[in-house]
């Protein structure tokens, strides 16, 4: 009796399993045949973004959302790498982050408005300012750096440091835009430099540290992430020598640093970045306006149809 019952159940389970395999709504849409236009996007937009202590979050909120609040349904993740991973697995999703992480997804062209052409986040477009959401990446220190700290900063913005920047996939500073940093022998004689802050910059910071320590045995450069806001707070509290930030420090933060540390904050631009907008590789969308991007992340456009996000003709 038991054997007979099992013989009926097993084929039924096999049928259900096959049905389940064919009903995965998250599977990428099939690619159109050669010569065919891609199908318009439809359905709910799944939005991914950064947590609120991130400089990338703050920059996106200021320059794209124009300081409006993010929609409560935006799924916040700890780092651009996590955003990329999520978008790469979700055909209906969209995310944003530093261009250096854009692997396994597709970066959209961004348009200032409907009347202007879409611009790719290439190094040429970022350096020229043609890409609408270009930005600098920064080091911050308290007072004029000296000793090993000054030598390290000068090295990062010099030829060797900027070659590392490019090799990792970030955008190096053009020679004419590089800040002048004195690498004198005076100042603090310590051989350990602590660096904390931006998760967007953490890979770059680690590669810089590795290359610098290889050239300078006996020097230790300790790099940790946590977000630009975390790094800035640590700098104000004296818990780090150097802060990495993917956004400028706010006037209020500079005032706090001055009041607590008794010195002015020194800002050093060390690299450039295009804040890229990522979609799944199967997504037929090629470009998006800043207004539509804002509508998606503030929640006024909840579906791809609402955002007017159709493939280009």
C-alpha cells in the first residue's frame, strides 16, 4: 500500500518541479532575435541603493534627488559591490554607485533632460564634466599634513599613485587638476598611517596602501571602510589620521572639526568618479534622464512604465 502511494506521489512531484522551473518571474527576458527591437520594460521597479552614512548616498540625494527623501522601498546595501551583486541577479532592478565596480551589470547613459543626449560615464566625459553626475573623491586631514602622512598623500596624487588608481578601475586625476602636496621630511615621525571612510574608495585605498608599503618598507598604512560619514566622524574625533570620502565635507562637519581639534580641515582631491546607474544585463534600457531617475528613487515612478523607461527607438 505504501509503495503504491509513493509511486503516485513521485510523478506528481516531478510535474510540480517542472512547472516551478518554468514560472520563475525573476528570470531575464529572452533576448530579441537579430533585427528585432527589444520589448519595453514593464512591472515593478526594484530599487537598490546605499545606506545613509555613505558619501555616495549623500551625493546621489543632493545631485539627483535634489535633497528630497528616498522612497521607503529602496533597499539599502553596505557598499557598491553589494549593490552590483543585487542588480546582477535581478532583471527588474536598478542601482547606483562608483563606476569602478561596474562588472556583471550595465551602466546606463545619463541625460540632463529630455532635450540633451545621453552621456556614458567614461573617463573623458567625467573629466570634462559632460557626464551629469561626475564627482571628485577626497582625502581629508586635520591641519597641514606632515611627515609620513604628507609623503603618502603626495605619492597618491603623483604619477605612481594615479597609475594604481587607473589600474584598479578608478579615474585618475588629470595632471593639470592634481593638487600640489608638499612631501617634506618634517612633521610627525610616526611610520603608521590610519585611513578610514568611504566604502566606494576602500579598494582603491587598499591598493594604494599595498603599493606604497612595498616601496617603503617599515611604513604601515591601515585602511578600513565604513562609509564617508563614518570616516569623517572618526577624523573629527581623532580616531584616524586620514579620511577617505566620496563626497565633500559639510560646513557643519568642518566647524565640528575646528572646534574639537583646533585646526582647519584640509581637503585633497585624489581621484575622479562617475556615479554610475546600473541595470541588469538583460535590461533593454540604454539611457535615463535625471528627472526619471529621481522619480524612481523618490517613489513617484513605481513601475517601469511610470518612469517612461522604454528602449530607445
